[in-house]
């Protein structure tokens, strides 16, 4: 079975942990995305009128998101401690992760939204897209503690 | 030359200069378009040579101040101040993104106030991004906050924003007086930004960070911090001593540059000086001078009379709100530099409070449009230059949430400060 894990800031340890539990026969792939649109917004930089900013300034800023994704991936590979394929992709996060799942049997992602109030927003924007469009089974793992049954709100009074 | 003809030439030159600055053909510096245009305005007699010279002399101290602040910020970076700030934020946040956001707010607000918005946008934002990703937190809330604070936290001191430097003379306020009147609006602006960023990015901020130790340790640049603190003190005491505050900034630059030159290994001296000169950004200084001359011609030949009765006078709360709103609209249409240059001569007779209200408008306003002005944004959209729709969309939403509220609340705070302290 070919299993991929999406490595993203903050939530990746949960994904790596889930992948370590996979049987040794599984083929593991770690996917991280360098997404310029999630990096430093370059608008304010080029909005400084008169400062004669060069295109190389914004290019340097874009390099930052690539370095960050690379470092994250290296950290995750080390934490996994098993042979795996590390994929660093460049582009829009949700589309790249979905595309990476094309030849995959199982994609492991982490719940990455606001987990203080469980509901639609406990899935982040990108995760929502990936779950809807990934052409394979998607496992959503909890970063940290799983919620207890007491997290379910009281039923509405008319039920 | 008749006044209408002179006005037409001056306006055409201004439009051409702003167009050049937005389009930046072949990536040429903006000053390349502005300087010949300013010379043309004077050559055809749209502005008498004496008046142009007077304008340049008047702007001289401002431009010198600007150059010194740009060099000071560069030297602070070289001394490792921003890296040290990044490590401090990483350490103190203890892996909690919410704490990191608070620290980013403190560091970005102080950097903007003391070393100007340029330092925050150009030097601090990349450090904040790197810090957040090293912590394993999502960088977005933190870099967006830094970008926003570069504008909204630039209310406090004359050095925080070039617009403030330009206005300090027109307002006739000393450095300390300016700071004390703007302290309350500054705090209000930061508080609004903080609330909005916390709520807007609640999801990103709830993620638990997974720190990565790079083993990097930048020693705290004590010397540079002391020099900056003394420079700041110099700004405050220079006004009562009737010394132009740029001398204090220049002294700070000299001390830091000398220290660096003495510590540099042989062969580094020339590159060091060259980088320092590059940081002063001569084209930018020329651009400011040229823009000042052209706007002077536009204002003198009829604009002052034309918009004089449209601009509210007096320093009542309603007038101040209208002025701040007008300034914000103008800044968003063209850019805050020309906006402030056009409005200052018209508003200055209404007193310091009116000038400060204009500054609230031109400083906070640019957060509404991703690149600080609609003209620039449209041009970048035409070029499809690098901007991502999600980025622009999110920036605009954040701007809509913060800018109108901040304009009203900060102007209210300014009015309260004026009532309490008088002007």
C-alpha cells in the first residue's frame, strides 16, 4: 500500500506519528508544499513609492517559503525514522497536495483548523479542499488529544 | 506664463511622475522620471526658481533625516538587531503562536515607531516569517500583522514614516510634542489591529507549534541598542535646543558606522561603506525632493485655491474625521507621499491637530489596498505581476476590517489628546 502524509507547519507531528504505525510493507511518502501565496505578502514591499525596489527583493522573499518547506520536510523525515520518499512541491498548497495523492492509496492529513470550537472551522481551508478532491481514501488525524464525548454540545431544545 | 497654463504643465508633470513611479519602465528608479520633470517645471517657469529652491531648502532637513534613518536601520540589521529580535520572539513565545503574535506586535510596533516603516517592511518582515516557521507555527498571521503594523504603527514619532517627517515642519510641532499627541492614537491603532488579527487568524493561531532548534544564537547587540536609544533621546532634546533632529540621527549613524569599520576585517571597509551609501538610497531622496517641487507648482498655481474651500477647516472632531477620511481616500487613490504633499499646504493653516488628522489618514489608509494605492494595484494586476488573488483578497478583507474603524477611533483619540494637552 502506498501511503502519503501531508507535512504542514504545526500539525505534522501527528501525521508522522500516524505514519510510523503503518505496517513495514507500506511504501511511505512525505509531501510538503512551498506556497508563495502563504509566504510573505510582497505587496507592501513594492508599495513603497520611490524606494526603487528591485524584482530581486521580492524573489528573495519568495525563497523564504521554499526554505521553510524544505526545513519542515527534513525535520519530518528525521522524525519518521523510516525509509520514505520526501516530496517537496511548489505551488498552491491544496492543489499540490491533491495532485500528489494521484498515485496514492491512503492520504493522511491532520485536522488543522480552529480546534477550540469544534465544527466546520476545525478543518482549515486547504484541508477542506484536499478532503473533497483527493482521489483516494483520506485519513484525518487529530493533532494532540482527541476530544472527549463531552465536546458534543447539548441538543437543540426542540429535539 | 499665465497661471492656468502653468497649472496644466505642473499637473501633467505630476501625473507623468506618478505614472512613471507606478509603471517603473525597465525597473528604473522612480527618481529617474521625477528629477527631469521637476527641472522641466522650473525651466518652463511653472514654478519660479527661487520658489523651487526654497522648497528644496525646506525639504533638505527632512531628506537628510530620512537618509540618516535609512542608514541607521541598515546598520541595526548589520549589527544583528533583527535576528536577535527574531530569536527573542522565538524564545519568549515558548512555542505558543498566540504569545508569538503578541511579541510580533510589540517588536513590529517599536521597530516601525523608531526605525520607520521601511525597516519593518523590508528588514523585519522576513525575520518574522523565518522566526514563525522555525517555531513550527504558521507564519501567516505574524507576517500579515507585521505588514499591517508598518502602516498603522507609524503614527507615533516623526521618524516613523516619511509622511510624518514631511508634516512635522508644517505642523510646527517639536519631536516630543508630536510623539505625546500621537501616543494615544498609536496605541488605539495597534489595539484594533491586535483584536482583528487574533479573531481573523484564530484557526492559524490555535495550531500547536513544533519548534526546531537551529542552534543559532545571535548575541544581543547591546551597543547598537544603546546607540538607538541615545539617538532617540537626541531627537527629543534637539527641538528645545533648536537643533535639527537629523543631526542626532546622523550622530547615531556615525557612531555605529565607525564601530563597524573599526571591527571590520581588512578588505571589508570599502564594501561596508558602499552598502551604507546604498542604504541611504540617493534615488529615493532625489525622488522626494523632485516630487516636492512638482507638487509645490501644482498647489501654488491653483490647486490650493481650488480645493481650499473643499477641505474642512478648524480642529473640531467632525473636521478632523473628515480630514482623516479625505486623506485616506487620496492616499488610496494615488499613494500617501503625493497625498500628504498636496494636503499639507492646504491644511497647515488649520493648525497642528488638522495636520495630525491628515497623517492618521495617509498612514493607516494604505492598509486598504494591498500595495498602498489603487493605481499601483491596478497596474500590477494588468502585469499579472506576482500577486496571488488569495493574498490580495485576504489583505483587502483585513484592511476593510481595520482601516475604517481605526480611522475613526484614532482620530477620536487624537481629538481627546488635543483636548487634554492642548496644542
